[in-house]
């Protein structure tokens, strides 16, 4: 009987979501708030408590972003500073700000290739994000940390539906001024992955 109660206490301690959230908040305030704001509202760096970001990016995106940082934007990687457990709790804390339903797109991967169509279409993105590594109105897309963190699905979702509540509009019918076909969107992602493999970021 005592052994069973002891086991229950251990399980509750491990799985207690309130404890995990408290640790996630502590980690956020220590490692992220100085640049991203106390409540994720932004400051020196982009806002994280943005519904448009939270509903289009999955938990793995935030885990990767914490691990790999954003070298081109001055955000350091934390993969050697934090344990995987702490990184997971920090990512879950950031995701807990999400209020609406997650927006999904097809989850398949594309082949990385230097296609003419991808080159031709990428300037649509580059107009706001920069054509190389400079960034502009939006963050640079050829940042190694971003490309490691964002799956093809996350990038596809963002292109298709934009970031609601931000200047970035989507490129599917009803979400922006001119829609792109799925093959066009995949060509852009494929081109970005080719540049990633080539180390041109």
C-alpha cells in the first residue's frame, strides 16, 4: 500500500503541469525576457506572444529555436546552456500563450533543389525578409537557426496563411492579394532548403 502511494506521488510530481509551467516561466524570465519582453510582447527582439506566430508554429519549432537560436539576429543558442527537459518546458511555456486553434497545412517534406521556379518566386519573400542574410521588415529566412527549427510544414503553413495580426499576409486564396499554388509554395521551400544545404545562409 505504501509503495503504491509512493509511486502515485512520484507520478504526480513528474507530470504536474503547474510545476512544469512555473519552471518554464522561470526559465523564460531568466533567458528570454530581456530581449523578448516580460510577457513576450517584444523589445530588443521580436514578440513571441503573438497569436499569429503561436497558431502557425508547432512546439518543435520553439524547441529548435531555443536550441539553435538565431545567429543572424543575435539570439544565442541554448543547447549547451539548458538541459533538453528545460528546453521542452520553456517551449511549452511559450506555447501556453496560444489562445486560438493551431493552423495546419500538409506535412510532407520537399526535395532540396536549386530550381529556377524557386529562384524566380523567392523575391516575393525577399521583399520583406531580404534576399540573402540581411533581413528587412521581417527576420532573415536564411538564418541557420531558423532553418534548423522550422519544418517544411511550418514554413508551408506560414506562406499559405501568413501570420495573422502581423503585416505578413498569406498566399492562398482569401488570405492575401495574390495566391500561390501549392507547387509554387513547395518550390520556394525547396529553394530555401537547397541554400541551407549549400551553407549559403
